[in-house]
C-alpha cells in the first residue's frame, strides 16, 4: 500500500513525502528508526497506477532506465557529504533513496540499504549490485571502510567519476560530429538518387540521343537503389554487423578490433591519449585510496575499456606480482610514451606514485582537449568538401545531358 506521510526531522523541519509499506504501523516504525518524528500518516487515495499490473509494469520499465555517470557523481557527492557530517550509514542511505530521481538507481540503493540493514558491510552490499557498481567503486569503498576514511574515498570517487564524465563527453563530441555529418551526406545522396534523379530520367528519355557515360552510371545506380537489390544489400549489411558484433564478443576478436581502432589514422592517437589518461587516473585514484598495488592493477585491467590496453596492463600485473617494478614493463610497451614511464619511475623512487599518476592524467586530459579541437578543425573542411562533392557529383550527372542538347542545338 502507498501512504502519504508528514514527519519532522532532527532540525525541526517538517517534510512531506510518500512511501510504500504493508501497513501504517510498519511505515511509522521505519520512519522512527530513521530519526524522524511522525506527525501524520494517511493512505493515498485509489489510483489506476496503484493496480498491481501497473506497479509491475513500472518496476519492469525501471530496469531499462540508464544510470548515467552524472547520477553516480550526484550519489557519491551526497553520500560523502552526509557520511563526513556524521550521519549514520543507514539513515544516509534512506535519505538518498528518497531523493533519488533515477528509478533504477533508486531500486538498487534500496536493495543496498536492506543488505546493510541485515548486517552486511557497505562494500559487500554494493558488490551484490555489480551491474551498477563496478570493481573500482567496490574496491575503493572496501579500502575506505578498512582504513576508516570512507567519506574521503567517496569524495575521490565523485571527483574521479566527474573527470571520467568530462573525458567521455570530449571523446563523444569528437566522434559524434563526423558520424552525424556522414549520415547526412549519405541521406542527401540517397534522396537525390531515389527521388530527384528519376524525374530527370524521364526528361532525358523525351529528349532522346546518347546520354553521357557518367549520367548512365548514375541512372543505373538509381535503378538499383529503387529495386529489390537495395533491400538485399541492407540485409547483408545488417547480417555482417551481427556477425561482427558476435566476433567482437570473443576474446580474440575484441583484442583484434580494439587494436585496429588504436591504429586508425585520425582517431587512433586520440584513443591512445584517452586510454593513458584513464589508466593513470584510475590507477592513481586506487593507490591514493589505499587499495593494494596488485588489486589496483587488477581493477584497472577490468575497467580499461579496450582489450589491447587490458592485455598491456595484464603484462604489468604479472611482472609486479613476481616482485618487479611498474615502470620497467611499461617501458617495454608501445602504448606508454617515455614521459609517462619516466614519471612513473620517479613516483616509485620517491614514494609519490599516486601524485605522479594524477599529474600524468591531468597532462593527458589537456592533450585530449587539444586533440579534439585539432580533429574538429581538421574534419570541418573535409566534411564540407565531402558533402559538396557528393551533391555536386549528382547535380553534374543530371545536367550533363542538358549541356549536350544545348551544344547540339548550337
């Protein structure tokens, strides 16, 4: 059942909200356990949305609601602020659950609250929600619990997630622009060949005479695009994408495709800088949070986002596990430039590895900014010329017969 309630918190502020419970007494006990003084509880009037079928449908749809990095940043900041203020853990989780707007995250945090209430530690409760909280998040929370500095760890997590969100936005901006322009160019080309050229085709037949070879090629291409062959071509493309996706899901396929992506002429360098920035920031954040070296490398490997980079981190992990340093295997890998390996070596010698990794991450964040700006400025004229060339090639093909007729008349 759903109830409307009015309570007074410890500061004397009156708050109103709604909650579901089996009965009013259970809800009152639950609110009192959170430190609220219950003023009024009344059952919400009947609504179609309260029917079981709609409740189940709402719960089903909530599973597909995406949880963005922004949602995780807000949650981590709220959590850190309340824990550092001395608010008990259960009450903190209850307040955050009530204020959470994302339904999927809200349901997940409610499960975490119940698990903590049943006696589990926060890290163990979060590990049950592996689809929302990754190994990095859980490892840092576990280290914060063990060291007694959970609020500091949550603040670092919020900073880390915010930095990753900004980095993802930069990369997305660099990737989306050429993709959108290319899609527009293909759409314009398809519209001109499918709808505009057939109009001129009828005109060319009435004029008679021999059509230029380029115009005949465009007319043939237009006929194919309006025939069943176009449907077969679209089906073959979809089938190819399906098998490519299945191949990418295999270990060998993912490593092969990710390696090719890092070797692309324009985007490969940007991807490499993004990978180095992500590696250094993730590794530095984990080390600073007190996560053991091998555990930190294991987490970095699983959260790399690129199979080739994960393989490189695995080589570093194996050498460190045998008692070696981090900088020596990094120096043998082509992924990491000399500047990165030297700064890591200095960090190991001075005992300030986390600070050095953070500085490298900040430097490569700036490099990503510069690369995105350079890539955008380079792609703009290429895209403009490309669209102009596509449109112009069709226009020239349509007007060549007209020029031939005019020449014959003269």
